C-alpha cells in the first residue's frame, strides 16, 4: 500500500479525500513509470491520472520530476484539475500533512507557477491562509519562510501574470511582521524578518498601485509597524510626501481611507478551519448555548502565549467577512456582537485589546454610506447598546475608545474622521439597526462626560442627510457662553468634570447636546407661521425675530422627530418669501439691485442673512429643501451663500492684522461687521437667546484664530453641502458637476460690483480647492474678467502662497495649457502671467510641462506663439537644473527653432555657474548607454540644433569647466551630432581627441560646426 499523506490519531477515521488519492495512485502506479503510455485517457481516466500523479509527487520526492514531466505530457486543461486537487489538499489536509509532504507541496506549487497553471494564484492564497498569526512554532515559521521566498523568487512572473496575488501576500506578511518584529531578541526570526521586510518594502516602493488594492486596512497594518525604521520612513512619505510612490492619481493619505478593503483579505488572517468553526458558531449555535463551543475554540486556536493577537484578525473577519442572512438575524442564533464581546474578554494584554477595539471601529472612522456596508459597523454599535445595563463597563470602554479615535487618530484629517463617525451613527438609525440613539443619550448609567460627547455626534448626524455631502463643522465649532454662565472645569475625585466657582470668559470644544433642547411641537411651528406676516408689518426687527424663532424651531422639530412638522419645507419657503415680499423685501435678491449704503447691508441683519446663517449652523435636509425651492423659483441662492462665505473669510483674514496689537477696541469699526454678526448668530443659535445683547462678548471671541477659522470653514462646508444637494436633485441634466454649479454662482457674484470681487477669489480657492484648481472653465472666467490691477493682486497672493490656481498635477496643467491655445490673445497673456507667478514659487517639474507641450503636437506659429512665449518666460524665472537643462537640450526642432538657444542665453546671464554645471552633468548622462537614463528614449538621443549652435558660437567652455571636462563634453557632443546626421563610423572615430589639450578642444569645436 502506498505511503500516507497525513498523520492520523488512533481514534480518527480515514480521510475520504486522502484515501481516494491513495487508491488512484495504487491503481495507476504501473503507468507512472517510463515509458509512459501513448493512449489518450478518457475524462474519468484523466481525473484518476491527475490524482495519481499528484499523490506520487507528494509521496515520492525522488521521482517528483518524473511525475511532473508525465503531467506536462498529458495535461489538456491548463493544469486546472491538478491545481484544484492541490487547493483541496491545502484547505482540508494541510494541518495533518507529514513534513515531507508539505515540503513537496511547496515544490509543486513553484512548478505550477512556472507553467502558469490555471488557478495558481488561488493556490498561493490558500497557502497564505495556512500561516497562523501569533504562532512561533518551527512548522509555522517554516511555511512563512518558504512562501516569502516563493513570492520573491517568482516576482517577475507573478507581477506579469497575477499581480493581485502580490497584494494578498503583502496583506499577509505585513500582518505577520507585526508579530515577528515584536520579538527583536529572537535570532531565529531574523532571517525570516529580513525576507518579509524585503518583500513588503519592494511592494510598497515599487508597486504601490497594487498595494492600494488592499484598501484602508493597509493603513492599519502599516501603523502596527511604524516602530520599524524602514516602515517609519514609508509611513512618513505616505503622510507627508505621497508623490514618492509615483502612483498616478494618488496625492494624499486620505484617498486610502476611502478605499474599502475587500472581504477576501480578511480571510487571509484566519485558516479555513477557523473560518468553518466561526461560521458554524454564527449560523447554528443559539444564544445561551455557545459556551462549550467558545471553550473549544479557545483551546484549539487561542491557546498559546502569543496567539491572542489572532483576535484582531478574527474580529475583522466577523465585522467585514461574515454578514449573516436575514433569516439568521431574526433567529435565536448568537449574534456577531455577542461573539465579539466574548473575544474582547479573551484579551489579556492591553495592546492587543486596543488593537481589537481599533479593528472593531476601523470602518466607522471613514464610513460612507454609498461605499461601505452598514453590516461592517453594526456589531460595535449593538455591542455598546446591548451591554446596557448589565455590562455598562463595556459600553463605557467602547464609547471612550471611539471618542479617543475621533480626537487623535489623524488630527491633520480630522474632518474625515468626524464625518465618517457622524455618518455611521446616522446610517445606523436610518437603516433601522436601532430606532433611536436615545437608548445611549438618555441612559442614566452612562457617564455624563460620554453622554455629552455622544450628544455632539448625535446633533451632527441629524444636521443633514447622511446620503448627502456632510460637514463636521457642528462637531468641531466651539460653544460660546457669557461670563455669568461659563466656568472652567476641573476634575473631581470621582473622575467626572465639575465647575469651579470662578467665572471667566473662555472658549471650549463643547456643543449643545440634543437632550438640552426644549421639546418643540407642530403647534409651535403653526403659531409662528401664522404670526410671521403680522410681526413683519409691526416692525422689521420683530419680523426678523419671528423668522429666527421659526427657523430654529423648524430645525429642532425635524431633528427630534423627522417629518413630523405640519408644514412641508417647500410650503414654508413659499410662505416666508411671500410674507416678506408683501412688505417690500425680496429674499436672496441680487446684491447689485440693493442700495450700496453703510446703513443697508443685506448680508447683515436681513431675512436672507438669518436664513443663510441657519443653513450654515444646521444643514438639515429640510433646510436644503427650502433652499432648493427658492433656487427653482429663480432666486440666486447659491451665489448669495457663496458671497456670504467669501466675505466672512475676507473679514476673518483681517483679524490677523489685529492680533499683533491685540487691540479689541478696533474690532467694531474695522470692517468686520459680518464676522461679528455671524459669531453672534452662532452663539444665539446654540444657546437660544437673542445674540444682540452679547456683541461685546463675541467681539472678544473673534480674536481667537482657531475659533474664527472654524466659523469660516463651516460656512464653506455649508455651501459645498448645498452644491452637493443641488447636484443630486439635478442629476441627469447637463452641466451639473459641482465645479459648473460653483462657476454659475461665481459669475453672479462678479456682476455684483467691485466691492465683492476683492475677497471672492482668494477665499474660494482656499476653501474649495478641489472644485477649482486647474478647472478650465473657472480659470478662463478669471482671466476674462480680471483687469490689470486685479491680476497684480492675485499674482501677489499666489507669490505668497496663500492659495493655488493650478495645483501640482502636471497632467492637469498640461491639459489646461493645450486648451488655452484657443482662447483670445489677452486671455492667454493673462493666463501665462498667472502660470508663471505660481510655478515660480512651487516645486512643479517645469521640464515635464515643456516636454509635454513641445512633443505632444505639431506646433503652429500662429496658434502656439503666446504659449511658447509663456514657456520661455517660465524658463527664465526658473533655475537651470540638470533636468530642466536636459529637457531644453533635447527639445525637437520645430517652427520655434530658437527656443532652446534663447533659454540657454537667458540662463547664461542670470545663473551661468549652475548652467555650466548642469551641462557638464548632462554630458555625462547622455553618455550613459543604460536605457534607464533620464535622457534616453527608444529612438535615441536627438540634441536640439539651436542649443548646439548657441553653445558653439557664444562662449568657450574652458573658462568655466576644466580642460578635461570641456574636451569630454565636446567629444561626446560631436559623436552624438555625427550619429544624428548618420555620418560614417570612421569619421566619428577620427574625430576623437588624441591629446587632451586646448588645441584638440578647438579642433573638436570646428569639426562639430562643420557637421552642422
């Protein structure tokens, strides 16, 4: 009887699959020895032969090559059947295989890669799954070592044929390195760690586009390795210098946050046996009867000094890789949250517990309803809710950890984190995971501090529809309180915050929570609507107070009981506009039609201003519907909000000039009326009092830089939210991109007079960068409307790097330059003035722009003249670096034949030393026959004719370079010229210098001139 594949305990029965392979080998064994039969096997015989050959390869190492040759001779399905048998062995038998069989398994896997067998990538993934995290046994480390060698040894083949399997390997080895690097003293691990690091760094540095396939969990894995120097450097580049990865389209770490990790990666963290046991537990075991299964699972998979790190992988799998059916959800089967609660209690080490909590909440931080699955965030939420009141400590711990993540996970991109967590809470309620968050906010057992923090998120989640673009401004804006009410906090003995007896004016991160809002009823809204007209007629001030109360009450009612208001948003909009029009005031009127007098400022103290402020502070969907009603009826709503936000930004910038002297007396008369009014309105909105009485207090707060910045950010966030909501409604119509909608509002603002233009452009380019930078329609509008004074102002601001018009995307800039060729002459000249001003103070690679322009199309003297002039001016204001000089030397000969010479001549005057240094390095570069040279292309090197003539006629190199350098340069240059003109090789050889002296240098220069 042939030898067995697996080791069985005395009480275990034969494995049917292994038995079938062994029996096939016994039957076919006579045919497995040369000479092989020449008959064509039937399908049944072919299946049996594949099984027999596989068994022979695994059990007869000395004949393995013979068996593989036999397989090559008979294979008819691209090795598909053979690989499927291998996959089944790995998934079902690997743990019990004899060591010699495992070794042969790796060998035959390499053979399958070499022949590009069908499904070999799946086989590799199955082998990766057999590596167990936290397992430092020799057998497990051996498998790690063998597989990382496979991926490094077969790198080119895998990269060409199945590149995605490399991303799976990256996920696995990054995960394993977190365990392996934790034990720096273990010499046995050092060779393995070096190989794993080599593979992961090679992936991250050379194939980052494949690494992006992993999604946001790549960030989580890299953070576990930030203590390793090589990964710390990668992390720094990822966070601060993403261009180092040379991946088109990847410009910021936040882009990774928005890439959801596929569930197939979470399977890599657990073995097939673990997966089967977990799915059984979560599909068939009833709640209350799970204890013995949990005990068995713990002894089987988590028993060991370092095995608990596996819990992180298990939690990620349960959250993102196992989504039970509705039938299971409605049954008595143990829910996912209960299993995770048990796993949390299995954590003995604090760092493991923290990583498990991060794994549980990770998708919360970047949640987008359109991208993410709510099932990924459901377990964490239900675990918090269902732990009340019996296990309130679990709720406390999880909520506290979530707030810790919100505050500290990525402070540079905190808006993304806040938006993600806010969206998560909103989606959980909207999808019916729980009817209301009151179960947490109203829980008496919950810490007051946690309820306070939770209240902020609840308020933010109700501030707008989670489906629409959301803003985190409500979460991050500070709450202002008057001196009589606001008191600093201190920590009492019980750990909770208490108020001190001393009163002072301060700014806090607190926000009013929903539980502090008085209950509003539909009758309240009806009464205010009925009284609005009469209030307006009695006095304008009383009318504004009634409007303010109406809007505030409407927002509160919608937050407390969505859809319960007795009047629809559209009807309310109609009623408000009608009542004000009857009394001579038109809502959202174009500012050009309003009196331009100091005592009449429609952006301050008007009905329109009150509505805009309420939108900025709430952004509730019902308020968006009100705006949409006015927009559809011809009101320039977007333009007025944009004008308001821009003016707010302009006045906020003025605060900086007062901060130097800290002179509060100047504020009220300094032209910051809107900023003061807006801050006052914000205070009134949150504290439900008349803000006019506290102007002096608000004046103190507007000198706080951080507070003012948040006010401005929230205004532009509201405008962006309005654009997103409008686009959603208008989808299907032409020109509904956010940039086009913004342009329409921008055009309207520009018709409202010079007074508004001075603060419009700078503010929108600072706060709406992604909608404006390198947008052709926006840039063309700017250059068509700017006079020369405006142009100088913008160039000064660009030079000071206050904002960017073009960004750093070379492709986008080049595309914009090509499109600008069809603009009129004045617009083109203004355009190039702006381009030159920005690129002169940026790190953009000018040489790429120049090469792209000159090589992308056939130049026309009439069409391209202004652009060529602009590029020449751009060259003149840049330093002659090696890359830029090299690009100029290699420009094709075209209608603008003296461009290269003119650029060199300008540098000769402005920076001759650097020019000659770059030319010398350039000569060395193009002498390099290596095809990796930056100056090499498939057609060879073609040196620009005008550049050569200028070099020959205008100066002698010996004054700037050493004699040897000069001769070397001209010799190389002459050889290239000769080759360029297809001269005989003999002539080239004869031209080489025989003596390194000045006479030879002169000869070479004359010879080169003769060739030209």
